[in-house]
C-alpha cells in the first residue's frame, strides 16, 4: 500500500542482507529514484520485531527483500516467497505472492 500511496517503489529488507534465519528487524525504503540503492534523500525506517518474535526463516527471491512497484505488485524478477515467524507459540508462516498479496496459509 505504501508504494501505491507514495508513487514510488518500496523495498522491504529483512535483516542484514546475509542472514536468512533468526532475524529480528527489517527496513522499509522508499526508493524514490527506483535504483534500489538507499540514498540519503530517501526515507528509510528500521523496524524491530516485537520481543520474543523472530523471522525464523526467510525464503524470498531476491534472498532478503520484497520490492514493491508503484502499483503494489512485486517488481519484475521478484517472485515473493515465505516468511516463517518463530514465536513462543510456535512457527507461523506468511506467504507473499508475485502480485504482492500477503496471506497466512
């Protein structure tokens, strides 16, 4: 929704770009010039997951990111994937489709 509202691509990066397990944060980057590189003039917000919640597994393409186009779908070449949340209550999975829809299977 943010990509549609801001009329620019939005990149959601999980963790540090290397780790795909036990991740506790993500960054939301409003990529106003569409180059997929964070500029000092572009808004970036680092979010930390609530205490006791981790992304136990990140299985996305590209590896650590969701790149939303201005129409809210995933950027061409991005195929979505799965995010597995690890909580005290057990694992919970979110699926992201190529059209940008996020759902709980």
